[in-house]
């Protein structure tokens, strides 16, 4: 492992550097967007991350339990309980019986929270979709693979 700064030498390396710089800019923009959403929804970053997880899993048709939230956020079960108590008290989530395991619970967004999330995030989501539709299927497949590969090296547990 080297601690020296990488200096691109070839055209390909310069292209790689431009992509990495663009990723940093996207990450910064996402951070600013999430920061604004925290204020709009009057919650902290962990609460918002839990809601984003619920939205993503809901869209995939996947149930989410408290343990899933704890693992995703890398917090203890005690912290997860406090988080879920806070989100339930503020009307963002409900804990329901698991549809197939009577011993387990699932966490779901309330309709009010879902509507608030999409009201606040919807305009940005439409704008992002507007950018994506400008690419053909082949380009989108490459972008998807690239982003998934990056996610895998940044956070191998996902």
C-alpha cells in the first residue's frame, strides 16, 4: 500500500480521474440533498437513513425487520429499538406482525411518512430520472454495473 498521491499519466488514467472526481461531486451533492431532507422531515441522519432503507426495500417487495435496520445502519439492537420508538412516536413507521413468522416483527412506513418522503424527494427523483432517460439501455447497463461494482468495494457488506 502506498501513501503517495496518484498522478494520472495516460489518457485512460486521466479519464479515470475525471470519473472519480465526478463521483466525489455526486457524493457531495447527495450529502447536501440528504442534509436538506433531514431538516425538511425534522429528523436526524440515522432516522433518514432508516426511512431510505425502508423505501428501497419496499420498492423491491422485501420485508424489513429491526435486525435488518440494525445491520444496515451498523448500530446496536438497543439503538435500533430507540430509533424505531422515535420513528413510531413521530408517525413515520409502524411495527407489524411478520406475514409468515408469528414470532417476528416487520417495520413499515406509514402512508403519511411515505407521502412526505416522496413530496420532499419527488422533485429530485423526477430530475434524476430525467437525466437517466437520456441514456440508452446499453449505457444504462454499464452505468448500473459500474455503480454496483463501486458500491461493492466501498461497502462489501451491502
